């Protein structure tokens, strides 16, 4: 038995054992489903099911590497796209650590040579040392720093959806993908009919794209000697920008301020009068500046807060604007990790540990030969790093390495 067949066998065991706990989405008869197969590494799309039992029977017999369903509702889900009869679509947001700048990334990447499937940690070389090929696919390892960053973004997203846009928490379904991020699905009858342009406007608002500070009460007055701002506790973008600016003034080093583009003389004035500025802030929203700190400086800080400090949420615009998008089914397995996609209640995000609560294979152990692997955690235990070692690991950790093509059966 080769590695692919072994992983498929484990996936098949999981689906047969847990099939009653895997629920398809609401309005199943109006959804399209897609399945990525182990054998061909291709997606089978345009599948439709009338009942939950039909769906579960198909899933248990197929044992795919990945399972998806459409955010859209169709009259005829099994027809080609132009004949489906689009009825509407849920509002979908995708948050993935791959789209974020984290300082740890260079330390946990690895590459796969597509011709020979050789997988090695680090950045890809010019040619593969095994086969001489030059076509590589870069893949990330599970990283707790990246996962925590993604979780903070989904928390910010929920805050926008509830506090700014007025959705109810029970209308928002949050799901950990089983690998590097989360998606949120908003099911609301009124939102299902909005077009791509309106969905793009929602993304722009949540991310702060094109935000004009003056429209939110941020403007320099009195020839740049005073900035009319907002209170830290103001709702929406008012308070978000206020907290962001306050954070820059209170915590940035002179070097960090210079990196924003502030001239050295203005940096010296900000640092020397930091306490005065912050005290004044707490008593009024008119921030009296000091000599050497003009309105332009405040504009630079505000622009930095909006565009660089990620006051908004980092979401994938392409996913949200796509009214035919396929998204991962909760409690299905992720083909690149062997972990479950897990639903997470919005009020439980703080306590959610994706590397513990998404573990699917809780029983057994497996002897494998690990080519190269970074240190990683599955459940409560850390494993690795490994370099050409034969080890016996708990099944979840072993399946993870096999899915990553970083190990072979011993």
C-alpha cells in the first residue's frame, strides 16, 4: 500500500464512523457540491443531492480528500453553470494566514517538486536535487503564530458584521478550515440577493479600502495646529482609528515612527511631548499638537493606521464577491493536513485551539520515515524537527506528515 492509498483508507474510516455527525448545509436540494478525489487530484463539481441521506451515502462511499458546497442557491445545481438558475448566495468571507504578513513565515515554509513529488523544508532551489526539475509548489507548515493571527482577524470580522453591519450572531457561521484559516458564512435572506458590486463595497468597508479620514471626523484645523479627532470609545471606524492613532503615539519607537515617513524633527517633538498629547486626548477630542507636529504628521499616522496596522479585517475580496463560490464543508477533512474543518461559535473564538479541537484521528500510532519536517504541534504534543528519521507517531501526527508528503510509510 502506498502513502496515498493509506491516507485515503484513513479518510474512508473517518467518514464511515462519523457520517451521522456530518450535516450538509441548509437547502441541500439547491446547493452544488464539489469533491476533490485522491486518485486524480481533480475536483468533481456540479453534484446535487435531494436529501441528507443521499449526500451522506455518497460521501461515505467516495471518501474524497476535500469536500465543498456552494454558497449559492440554484434551481438546478447539477447543470452546467450557465444553466443552473442562480437564486441567490450567502455572504462568504475567507481569512487565510497565507494572505497575511507574519514574521515567522520564512521559518516554516517548504516546497514540493511537482515532477517527482520530492518535499523539502525551506525555500525552493533553482532545480530539484532529486530529479533536476524546476517546477515547484510552495506549501506552509502548521504554525501557531499564523493561526493566532488568523483567529484575531476572524474576531475583527465578527465585530464588523455584528456591530457595524447589524447582523445577528446566529446568522454567522464560523468554521476553521483544517489548515491555515477560517471562513465565515452569513445566511440572511436579504443579503442573498445582493450583487458582486455590493459585496465588494462590504469588503472595502471591512478592510478600510479607500477610507477617507475626513469623512470620519478626522481633520486638521487651525492651520494644522489642532486635529479634530474622535473618542476612543466611539463606534465603528471612528473609534477604531482613534485607538490605532493612540497606539502609535503611546507605543511606537522613534525608529518605527520614521518608518511611517515622519521626519526626524517631528518624531523628536512627538516623543518629547508624548505624555502631554495623550493626557490631552483623554480630556477632549481636539488634540493640541506641539511645535514641529503639523497636520500633515497626523495625516501620515492616520493613513498608516488604516493601511498598515490592520485596523480593518484582512479578508479575501475574490471569495466574498464570487456569488458561485464553493466553500469547505464543516466536519469534513482537509486533504493537506488530515484535520477537520470545525465550526466555532463566535463567543468561543477566544478559547478555540485549532490544533487540538480539529484532530480527527485520535487512536492508533504509525511508523513512518520522515524526510524533512519542521517542529509542529498536533493536539497537546509537539513533534520534530525531523531529518531523514524513522519514527513512530500518534496517528494524527503521522497522517499530517503523509498528507504533507513529508514522510513515507516505514
